[in-house]
């Protein structure tokens, strides 16, 4: 996909690149960032180093030197991923919030299919991207959304124990010494802690059951001062609030509770959350006040009261989707619409991969992968900001559009 801009957009992208150059703080890194950044935005199906350099450097005598500079920039240059990502995030968020405030953040993960066994973090493991166990890397992400745009802020690579516990692999992949095995929910909490420290507006945290099933993750999110609306498995146990507003003594799975609610009149009500390609999307939902059941020795009465939201999709014989929600001050329809904000995440992943080469990186080391992703996120943030300003980057506009020249 080729991005073309009018004169004002060309100036904005040049200014944006210059400010990231200030973060990088070195003329060589500035030049390498510019070549890589515009290579990701430019034409060409493959966005790995060699073909991007070949498209950007017409003189064959300079190709090898340029290729080596980019490899050094990605694999060896000591610039801060956090600082680049923070600048890019705030750049896009300011443009987004000019139209609508950030109302949700999304934790999720995506897989990158790989051959061989040498790319950092790779092994046979399940990824929803392929819908099966396959040879891949997996990265955990944090995004924010405002109902109009969704912006990926941060990614971190998940490392199985086959990597964290193998000293030779760690050394070869240059995995930092302070990185130990962490579950995906533990990585997600680290992403959230960074965002909170950077004062990023996060709104209500959304996550699928891979994260919502973790009592420790939900607790960690509450400790960060965030509300959440997370999917949980049907077997998740809760206590139902009684008339005295204390947990009853009966522990019950959310599926069994949702089925009991079916016998109460008008408990399940239809809610429409958005218009899809085939019409309006809706389902029936029921709400019930509960307290999570967890064998940690704590008195359930000391735990926070949450909404259990049970979703009964059309065509199903019973409720099949379940969410735990901490929100109290907004209406039930708005809770449903917030829950459904997650729907764009897979499309964002696809755009990152198809348009910006997120999964095209061919290096094998931890620093290189994270540097590559930082430039991808910087490119995506600029595009989101352009969309929010109603100047979408597009090859469809015909008049007075010149391709942005590579800055070096």
C-alpha cells in the first residue's frame, strides 16, 4: 500500500520525523530511522530490511553500506524503544482526543508465523492469528480507542521457558538479563504500568478471557486504578449478591448463573452496539451483581462487587459469552458498547502486518525485534493522527499529491 499526502501532510510527516529524531539524538540514527520509517509507509509488499533498502537506494554501489547501517540501527544501536513509543503515542492521542476522548484500552496478543527455531521467542505454540498450534512468535499488545480510532501503543515479545531458561539461547538472542519468564497477563500488567507512569489516558480496560480468567491480572488492573470489562470462561466461579448486599454462601459458575437468569422474566434484554456490513449488530444481555470466587484465603465480602454480563447471541440455545465488569456509573447499554470496542483489534493487527510489515522482520534478536516494532508503531501512530484530522493518507486522492521524499 502506498501512502500519498498533500503538501500540508508532507510537512507534518517531516516535522514528526524530525521530532522523533530529537528523541533518537544522533544524526546516524536519524537518517536510519527516516529510511526505515518511510520504507514501511512506502510501496512494496515485503517490508524487511533488504527490499526496503533496495527500493530506497538507487545506487547499487551504496546498497551494502546502507543495508549494514540499517541492520546496526535495529540490532545494535542503543536507542530507547520506550521514548520513541511514548512520543508516537502522545502525538496520535492528541489528534484523537481533539475529536473524542479515549474511552477504552485493549490488551490482546498476536502471533507471527516463523520458520526454523532461531528467531527470539519462537516455538510451536497456540496463536489465535492462525487458530492452531504452529511455529510462531507471540507478542502482547496494549492499544487505546475512542470509538472512532484504535491506536496500538506498546508491544512486548512473549518468551516461553524454552527461551528464558536456556542460557545459550539468551546470549545468542541478546535477551536482557532482567527479563525472566512471565505469563502473558504478567507482561500485560507491565505494559499497563508503563502507560500509567506515562499518564496515557486508558479509559476502561478490555481483554479477552486469556487475560480475564486471571484473578491476579484483574487484581493488578484494579490496583492501577483502572476499571475493566473482561471476558471470562464459562467455568469461572462467582458468589451472587443477596438481599443484604453480601455474598451468598453458594459458589456458582457464570454459565450456571446465566442459565438461572433465563428463568426470570425480562432479565435478558436486546442491546444493539453498532452497525456492521450486514446490518445492525445486537444480542440479548443480562446483568447480575457478583463477587469473584478465588481460593486465596481472603474473605469474599472484602472483594469488590462487579457486574457479571451474560451475552446470549442470536442463534444460540443459551448464553455463551461472559464478562466481569467493574463499572458502576454508566448505563448498561454503554457497558455493552464498551465491551464491543475490542472488535477492531484483529483488523489493527492485520493492518500492522499487511501494510506496515509488522511480521516481516527477519532478525533473530530481542533488541532488533523491539526496535523494528517501535518504528512500525511510530508509522501507525502518524497514520492514526492523519485519520483523526480527517486527512486520511490514501492513494485515492488524485490532485496535487506527491510521494513524501525520503529524509536522510
